[in-house]
């Protein structure tokens, strides 16, 4: 399995690689090879390398090295070395970010997304001339910063002539390449094992072969190593086989036996080689010389096939052999080896060797690691910084300093995409201190981490406990904790709880400065990880909770933190306290206008969502678009999924379903990329709602099932309410009224536990009224309708008033009463643009008028409803309107083609909108984190599908449909 010439088996994997290499002449893709050590991943990469070169492609190979996994962007530097000339053609933000992270220039911490997008553009440009194949071995050992870039690029190759093959161990500590197409390497079958052994001149008897295959599981490396340790008599079956051990033990035993046969000086040299893990030749030479050895002492191991030579570099044959060598050392001998390597090394690597050599607390080494973490953070190497601080904490004797280093490690781990490590290190820090203020800071970070990974109930409980512990000694700190708790409660679908937490947060945040404790020494060292906005919240179907006095509105002249104002208005809007929510938003207006859009992205998204729930659509769109643009411009996508999803909700209400679909699709992509479980569920359900209205039933149900399967166990209650309400809409659209009642009542019962009272957020109440009436349950319909009418009066919102009017139309006893009720509903509909809902109200009026034997009067609203449904692509509703028109003696209007932009894919529409906003191709590529070549390809298809020839025409057609704003004035 070591090279192309002797490779046997793996026909399926080789066919996949051949297909990838053939296609790269036109388009790119990525493939992940997963398998346990020794399964042949490197052999397949060798096969791909030979095949790519034979087809004229350019090949670049990388290999993760465990000792270099602590060096930020080490692998990226290797990748970019052949392409550095291409950096000059990048946009300034991407070029400067890559220069800093590759240590080509000094500067502020680079934006990680700018680094990712810049790398993609460089590789795409290089592939314009010659297809490019990037092969990465041992991905699990690639440093976290480089791995993030590689995976970002791997997910965006469809329009590039770049192929990427990533090999990763199946026992990697975390899913390093999730979401990419991959293949799991299984053990080889017996006939292939026999062929493999025959290629090495080994011919065991059939029974011995069967024993070897069974013992090794068909692992090629284990098979070869085990067979190499057998005598001729054992291979023939004439002498008894040794006890066959599990594969790992079998390899260990085989290699140990071969190591024991080497000279003592060779074993000492191998110990340095194993601990150095591909150390640079000059470092290894100095280490050898310092203990009286020379590179020649490795020769016996090379002759035994245990060491490979690439140029001047030495390495052990396999990563597992390194563990065998190190395990054969006594603890003191192992520490001595690391001390020798530390003495022979320089720079960051020396710090890590010194840390490995430390047997107990060592403040000098801990301080060096702390400084290394700062340097890594300056290059956005948050994962490396976290590991450095974690090890520094282990070597720190001062307990408080140890806790602070653990806390900073947790924050860096969170920022570096390692939330589970962050949570564990928060727990470790909390176990080391009884200081209530320090424990509060730890709880805040841990709570935010838990919210991001979707464990909202656990986050809420811990944040409340932490707030209680410091309520009397530092009210402001307690207020910050309670504000986070309110967000987690809202995400759980518990509006009453969110309201209570927000009230306490507002009270405590207003405490006089004299009651505030000083910030802990860990504050301000680097940006704190922040929680994202919650998922969709829902009305309870029973009424609302009155706004507590503390939330009725901020006091005259009160200057509370913008985050507290956003949190208060968020909780109030959820529960239907519209007037109080608007007061809090008004109090934040000045701070909002002067706030930095990049630094306050989370708060902007929160406020934008609240404005949408209060039907202030213009402000909501402006604020959310500002947050989206800031996230794109700064390359900080943490809030993009939520912001895009919220803007998509506005577009859905406004009837801009293609735009809503594009935003929700991009939101899902970012949520998956960043592993934001709550945002994944939110995005899936936003898409499902659109699918439901369009009649894409199977796709809708598939998205809801995925949400329940992947996100449901996290207890984000609002998602289940939203999902059940959406399934009710599907059933209602298909005339399955009893099924609709079951789903909608389930949603209403779930929401009732939350005490929420804003019908705008998940508008299932109107669907429930209609479903009950169509099953003949007028009493139940009246109960829900009464709630809608009360909500309309108390909130002053247009949607509940329009929905209540629709319900009264369906309940009307005659045509005159139906028309009078419709007139009331129509007034409400005119207050907010919601064409789908307005058409449904027209459909209900037409149905009632026809049943009251007024077919002529029914035709006009039915024709209007049919036209709207048809233009939206709402197929089930179009069909219902057509049936009613036929019954009223009117033929439906001939089908009109959907707007041209409906034929665009979601990403094509996003590219078109960005171009229409005035950006050029390079700026659009930077904003959407794709390559300029991808922009060009999408734009070509956009022009063809829309029948336009210029950006001016493109802007005009998108503006005419409200997909981009008209210029001011």
C-alpha cells in the first residue's frame, strides 16, 4: 500500500478519486478519506498525486504534524508558499489579513474570514491556468487556524478548477471535516490481503491468512507488520502462531520486538526523533550532538524499515510507531528527551518543548506560554492560544492566576470554534476558585458557550445561579448575567421567564456605580465570546403577561447599556407588550445611532428582530441589513445566520419569497459552517415555512424532521412550536383540516407554557381558527378568535387585526356580514405589506360569498387571490382559488410565468443583489466569501436567466420587485 505501483484493492476509493481528478478540468470538489491508522489513506493520496500529475494538474501536498499543530497558520504557510505572487492581486482587506497571519507583515489581528476568502481567491486564480489538486494528510494534526481555512475552501470549490482530498484519522478527537463528502476506509478482504502480502514476498497458508485477517481486521499496516514478525514455519502453519492480539496490541508487540533488536544508541536517537515529531534537520542534528549521537545512529532503524527519509528530513514510518517508542521510555527519560529538544530549538517550538519537559509548576514556562498565546491571538490563532493557556494553567502554582488563564483559554477556545473545550475549561476554572466575582465571569463565558451550542436550558440555569451569587455584591455583573439568561429563556420558548429575567437585569443594571465591584483581572484581555440572538419565539395562544413595572419603560434620562435595552425590548416584544417594547427601543435610539455596526452586531440583530415583531419593517430591514453588511465587511460571520434569517422573515411577510429563500439558504450554510445548532434549526424552519406555502410538502417535512433529529434533543422549545405550526399550514393548504387542527393545537399548547403573546412571531393562530371552522368546531374557533381580537386591541398590530377580520369573515352568517368583516380586515392589511395573507383573506371572502349564493360578488376577490397566489408560486392555494372560481362560474386567469428572478438559485440571487447594491465583482466576492471567479460564473447565469445585459438593467429589475432598496431621494 505504500505507493502507486504496489497498491492493491480500494477499487471504490480509486474510482472516486479518478472521478474527482477527471472533473477538476472543469469544476472542483472535495473528498474526505477517513480511516484508522494504517488503513491506507496516505497510499490513496499517493495514488491521487500520480493520477493528477498524469492528467496535467498541479499538485500541492500538505501533511499535518503534531508538533506544529501549536503554530498558528503553519500548514497554511506551506500551502501558500508556491502562490505568494497571487497575494498582490487580492483586495486590500484579504491581502493584509493573509500577510499578517503568514507573518509577512505586522498589523492588528487579521480577520479570519478575510484569510479564508483570500486563500480561496489565490487558489482559484492559480487554477485558471492549470487545474490544481490539493492533498492533505493527517488533517487532525493540522493547526486549528489552517484547518479552518482548508475546510472553508473545501466547501466552496464547485465553480473552481480546484480539487481537494483530505485524509483524517477516524479516531480524531472532534469531527474535523464534517459536512464534506467522504468515504470511510474499511479493512481489506481476505483475497486482497493475500495479494498485498504476496507483493512483499509473503505467502501464508490459508488458515494463517484467515487468522491474520481476523486479528488485524484487514488493516494493511497491521497485516504487514504482524506478518513481518512471523517465522517461515509460523507462516506455513507448521509451527504454532503466537497468541493473536487485538490490532493495536498486535502492532505494538510487532514494533516493540523490532525496536528491541536495534542498538542502544539507535533507540536513543529514535526517542529524540519520536519526541521531535518531524523536527527540522538542524534541530535534530543539534539535539543528537548534545547527547553524543549523530544522524548515522539512525541508520539501523532505516535499514529495518522503521524510519523514512525525505530529502534531509527523517521521520518514523508511521504515527503509531512514535507512540510505541515513547511508551518504551521511563517517565524521567521522556522528560530528558524533551529537555534536549528544547535546548536545540528556538522560537515557539522551544516553548512547547519546555512545557512538555516540565514535571510540575514552572512559572517561567507558564509565562512563556502565556506570551505565546498572546502572539497567536494577534494572528487570530485562537485555537492555538487556547491550548497554550490551558498548558500554562497546568504549570501555574498561583491559584488565582491559574483560574484566570483557564478562563482566557475558554474564551479563546470558543472564538476558535472549540466550544466543548471551552465549556470544559470553564468547569475546570470554576472548580479552582471560590471568588464569587471570578466565578460570575466564568459563568458568563460558560453560559454564552452553552447558548451557542444549543444547550439553552442548562445555560439558563447556570446563568441564574451565577447572578444570584453576586446580586448583592455587584448588581451590574448580576444584570449582565440575567440579560444572557433572558436570551436563553426566549430561545427555549419561555417568554414569561425571559420577561422576568429581563426585568431583573434592568433593575440591577440601573444600580448606582458605588454598588459595582471592580472588573476582574481577566476582563478586557481580549474580546469576550458573545451569544447569538435566540431562535424564533411564539405566542402562547392564551394571552400575554403584563409588563412588570421595571420594564414599563426606562426612567427619564436613564442611560442603561445598549445590550440591556435590547434584551428588555426583546422580552417585551415576545410577550406582546408592544408599547413598553417601543419605549425601550426609543430609549436606545441615540446609542444605536452612534454604535459601531461591527462591535454591536449581536445587539443590532436583536433590535432588528424586535422591530420586525413590532411591524416596524423599514427600521427592521435597515438595522438588519446594517448588521449583515458589517458582518460581511468585517469578515465576522458569527451573527450572519441569525441576521439573514431575520431579514428573510421580513421578506416572507412582504411577499419577496425568492429573496427570503436566498437569505434563509445562506443563513443555513453559515449556521452549519459555524456549528450553531440553534441557528441551524431556525434556518431550516424558515425554509420549511416557505416550502409549506409553496406546496413543497416533502421538502418541508424533511427539513422539520432534520430539525427535530439534530436540534430537538437540545431542548430549544421555540423550534418545536414553529415546526408544528408549519406542519399545520401544510395540512391546511392541502385541505387536511383535522390533521391541521392536531398540529396547530399542539403548537398552541407548547406555546401556552411560555406565556408569550405576540401573534406576529409565529402566526399560527389564524390558521387554527380556519382549521377549526373547516372541521365544524365553531366554539373552539371562537376561543382562538377572541384571543386574536384581544391581541389586536392591546398591541395595535396590523397582523392580529387582519387575522381576526379573516376569522370573522369565515364566521359570517350572510354575504353582507362577510363583506363588512372583510372591510375591517382590509384596513388592517393596508397597514402592512403581507400579500400572501391578504390573498388568503380574499379567498375566504370569495368562498363565503359563493356559498351565500352571490357568485358574481365572489369572483372579484377570488380572481385577486388567485393572481396573488400564482405570482408567489403558492401552488396549493392557487389550486384552491381556482376551484372556487370554477364553482363561481369564472375561469381562472391563464397562468402567468413567475417573475424571472424566481428562476435564480439562492446564491445567484445573493450575487445579483450585492451587484445591484453597487459592488463590483471583487467586492461582491469579498462580501459573500466566495471567489471572484464564482461571482463571474453566477453573474453570467443571472444575466442569461433575467435577459439583461448590464448592471444598470439588473439593478432596475431587482429594484422594481423590491429586492434592493431604491436610492434615497
